[in-house]
């Protein structure tokens, strides 16, 4: 530092020497119009003035010069994401009435995705000093606090002194530095031949917003423009996208991904500083008007495409593994009905269809209520509730018992009402229940198109939610309703015989398997102990029903007693979620290649050139399990993810987790699976299909990483 | 037109600095040194010294909210503390912000930093104790309280292998990496 200081003293001496001849002719003593440098080899500051003496104008052109070593930068008045802008305290100065600081236009620095604004190489901040007593000497005493950064940051605290004598205000050697700095201070838009036509802000659908400016004037010079915004509640936007219309005199500047909702920015006074990439800049103010983004135009109507997607998604749910075991019951019941009256068959089918649609209405109502209370909502969130899991387990057991002929849940034409199903009396109550439970179970799957439809619905109001959920219900019920409309189709079913008995046993087994799966999910949400207790109660229920059957046929010797005991067992199971059998809220678990999901790790890793894959999953999401077993946890994807340039993070939504729900919502999703690949080639993320294949995943990983390789070349 | 805008948004930004890999950023001290005496404050204003973390490994990070390289590595440190959850290693980021608690709290909230404690040293005495020029500066202290490694500038704390390196360092080489 000492070495550098003496070098610059030599340089000063040189300049002073060159002016020596002039100075010798002048009657006042020569004074250097600069303080010494205070700082170190990375950064230093000094005070300079344009004039050698105070003159008679009552004004002095001064400046704070900051010298920066190669690679170091200091900050503008708005430092962006972080940084200490120079702060100057003039306390201790004499004959100083006011000191007005000006800021040359900044440039942009980007580190690990953080945008900062400042100066590289060095800068001069011009200071217009007003004197208390014009003509009297000026004593400047400035305490300058600032930070300078390269790969580390250093806070500086420089105390600078400069005395300017009274006398004629002839230009000193630093006059040129200050004049150049003044020229770099942004002027007005009209000074650049531009005028502001409009400023607008619009939501981007991800909780952030985009700011658009439209300028009139010669746009070609703005091809390399940069735009800095002051007055944002938070965040430091990246560089703008500039679009010119090729000579028509219009320029559009678009700043995307601003970390504030559009509603907070609308009407807010913002200060814009526009630089043209050379040395010309302008500062202007604008209050952006709220503008709907083009994609949201006509938002009051539900696009037919979304209703179509809901219908189609519902239809496809019929063949998803979550619904198939329950809906296949339908087939069995129909086979048993073959030969019955057409009217009975038709009513039975309509009842199931009605049950399905009622199930969707129930889901819609639940979600609307949760949304009204401000709770996080999503597709399949009932699986995050232990009560739902326990209730569905018991229902599956009862249906299995029904299939095995141990009990009878309201057969059409049967007079026996089930004591165990909430005393649902009615000729077709079993058919309704099949539809209802099929719907509730169906949400553990997401079929193609379901994500789109649910995402749209849940971001809207109650009417849209109901309309779209009913459309999905109609889709899921379509095969049943079609059969009801054309009962002749049922006649195509084979005649009941011994095979129906065998099929009943198999389907009963499938339902028990579903119950076991529900218990496995319960083990993850509560604890293994809780799942074992419920399993014990379910087995006891099966036992009671079996004994009831062997002891005295379907009617039973003591139907009341066994019915009461069964009801007690179901009730006991429903009490389990209220017990303390909860394991402690899980510490995010890492397994294999997968690390726990930390959303804030995405951007820095991408900025470092790594590829990031995020897998949002849940134990109750069957499609997620399929993806993991067949694609993600198997080569070639597993081998690719294990590489050091890939960060794989798994977000487990088995239990409710607000941060994961927020992440899903940022993609307009309200359900799992969601798999996203990020990389230098795709910092915004590539969303993988719900049901993925290995080549698709590898291609996405390549694409996310690919552009980085091109850029390195 | 839209496609062109989209491509422009995806294009990597020029000048985007990347974090140095931990193995390159870390300087191991052989033999280990005695760390200087230093104190810092918790969010509640309680005084802490290294003695409060006896028998643990410590990753001490000196940072400030106005320091961009510090912010660049903070998510990685947050992630590291999650990864070190089970290994008796404390990740201690001590902020030298003169504004203290309010500045750090606002940053943690905005960035969703949940796994790191708020620790403060508003007068920067910790930077003087370690005689450092700039921040971020990080120091790894082993279970016996010895300074075993240091790192000036931001590093990729959650890189693959980082946990193994830190476990090896804090165990004084007694534990296989």
C-alpha cells in the first residue's frame, strides 16, 4: 500500500511539474487539489476538487475518487442484491453550506445469480459544494464508508482532508476527472432523444411480476441497453430484454422475474436509470400501471380447452392403478346383475356415476373450504390426513368382506342395510359408495391432463373449481354413464357362474392389498406403531366378520352383538390419529443419490454450472413410485444423477409441507408428481412429464447442462 | 418474437462468477493452530465463545449481508448444515453487519434460510481476531478445539464430498473420510 501511495504521489508530481511553467507566472501559491489516498492495495479513496482555490462564485466542484484494483468493484447508490454504497459524512468541514453528491451511471455485476450495480476499475463521485462564505477558504473533512468486492468483500472507512485556500478558482489537475465524472452522470430521457410512452407491470403467474417500458425514439442505439430500477420493495432484477421494431421509433424494455407481486408495484414511484451500453445514460421516473399479462386475458371464462382437459383426464383416470381395483368391482357387480331387469342395471350404473360425481363435488367443496380458510390446498392432500387413511383402510376391509360374502352392503333389492357403513339405507347405496370411494382413491394418481385442469381450477374461484371438478367426474364416470345409456352393453358381459366367485375372492384380496398400502402410507405419516395398531384393529374386524359368517350364516346368530363389536373396532381405529403415536416430524432424509430438497440451493448450484433435478414425490402417490422404480432410481438415469455435476434433491410431500406446496404452486401445480430439471441451459427449469421415460429425463438433463458447455467453448 | 425472448432469458449471463470448489478454496493447516480468542452474540444477545461448542466440530463463517460473495455461499452453507445434521458439527455464520439482528433476520427470512442460527458481531472484532482482510472467511475447528483449515472467499460448501472432507477435518484425521 505504501508503495502504491508513493507511486501515485510521483504521478501527481509529474502532472504538477508539467503545469509548473504556468504556475510560476501566477501570484498565488500552488496547492494540490487532492487529498492523499486512504485505503489499501485493493481499494482506496481520496478527495479532489476541480479548482485550486475557492474563487468568488460560492461553489466548488469537488469529488470523491475511489481507486480499485483489477477485478474489484465498488457500488452505486443502489447496490442491487447487496453491497455498501459509498456513504459520506462531511462533519468537521468548515465553510461548507451543502454538499450534493452525484452518481455516474453504474454497470452490472453478476455473481452466483446475484445482481449488483456499481463501478469497476474506479470512479469519481462528483460533489457540488456550496460555501457558507464565498471567497473564504474551504476545509473539507470527509468520512467515506464503502465496500469493495472481488472474491471477498472489504469494508473501508476513509477519513479524507483537503483544504482549499481563498483565491482565483483556476482549474487544477483533477478538473478533468471531475468533468468526465459529471458527463457520466445520467441525464434526461430527452437528452438521449427518447421519450417514455408507457410503463406497466403484470403478474407472471408465479407470484412475481414483469415490468415493461415502452420508449419512443431511435431504438438502434439501445441494442445493448441496461436498465436499473430503484424503489422496488425487494429484489434486484437482472438485465432487461430489449426489443426494437426496426426503425419505427419504438423500443420495448422488459424486466422479468421481479420478486414482488404486480399489485405492490402498480402505481409505485420507481426511478429508472437507462444506459445505452456506451457512456450515455438517462434517469427518469414512472409509476407503472397494472396490466394483465396476455395469457390471462379473458380470465373470467374457463377456456374450453381446460374443461376438455378435465374431461379427458377424468376419462384416463379409469385406467390408472389407483382407481382400477375399485372400479373393477363395478364390473363384478354388473356381472352378478346380468339377467336382472334392465331398469335395475341402469339404476345401478347411474348410482355409481352419481357416486363418482358426488365424490368430485365433495373434493371440490373441501378444497374450496380450505382455500377460504387460507390453508394450503392440493390434489390428493386428503392422503396427508391420518383420519382419511384410517377410514379408507376400514372401508377397504368392509368391501373385501362384502366381496367374500361375509356381509352385504346394501345389495340392490336386498332388505338388509349395512350396519357398518353409516347406516346407508337405499337400494343402490353400494353402487354410490363404489363411485365415491373410487373418486377419493383416484386422487392418489394424476393422469395426463389432470395436472393442467387441477392447476387451473385451484388457482381460481369456487365456481371454476366446481365446474372443472364436475368435468373430471363426468370423465371418470363416462364409461359407467355410457353403459347406463346403452344397457344392451351389459348383456355382452359373460353370464355369472363359478368364475364370479373366484373373481370376487381375487378382488377382495386386491382391496385388502389397497388397505395394506394405505397402512404403509399411514406408517410414513404417523408412525409404524400407529399403522400396526390400525392393522390389528382391521384384522380383528375381519375376524369378527368371519366368525359372524361361520357362526350362523349371513344373518348371524347375534347380528346385533357382532355389528356392535365391528362398529366399535372401526371407531377405535378412527381414534388412533388422536393418540400420541406420531413419530417426530421427520428430519429430511437423504437416500442414495438424493439429498433433501432445499429450494434456495437451486439458483446457486445452477449459477455454478451444475445441473439440478428436483423430484417432488409422496408415499401415497402411485405414479411417483412408478417413476422412481422404473426411471429415476434405475440406470441410466441413476448413474447420471450420481455424477458430481448433478445435484439431485427429493421433496417428500407425504406429509403436508408448506414450502413444498409453495414450490408446486410456483409451477401452477397443486399435486405430485412434479419433476423439474435446472441447469445453466435452463435456469427456469424444465418440467418433466408426469409419467416419465428414461430417454426423456436424460434429454432434459442434457438440455439443462448443454448450453453451459456451448458457452464455455 | 416470444421464442426469441424466451431464448434470451435462458441464455447464461455473461460474467456470472461461480463458486470455487471446496477442495480448492480450503487451506488445511498442518500442524493445526490454536484459534484466537473471540466472542460473538446470539440473536437473543447472549455471549458465546468457542468453549460453548466443546467436543463438536465447528464451521465458523464470517460474513455480512452487504457482501455479495457471502450471500452467494450462504444457501450452500444452509444446505451444508442440513447435510451435517447427524454429525455433531455446528455451522456458525457470524454476521459483522453493523445493523446487527434486523439485517440478518430480514435476509434469512427473504432467502428462506432456516437451518442456520443467527449470530452477530456488530463491531467486527471477530475479523480483527482472525486478522482477515475481507469476507467471507471461514474457519474449521476440530473436536479438540484446534484450527485445522481456513477458506477465504466463497466456496461450494454443499458440493459432493464436502461433508466427508469436513468430517475428516473435524475428527482430526481419526475418522475415515
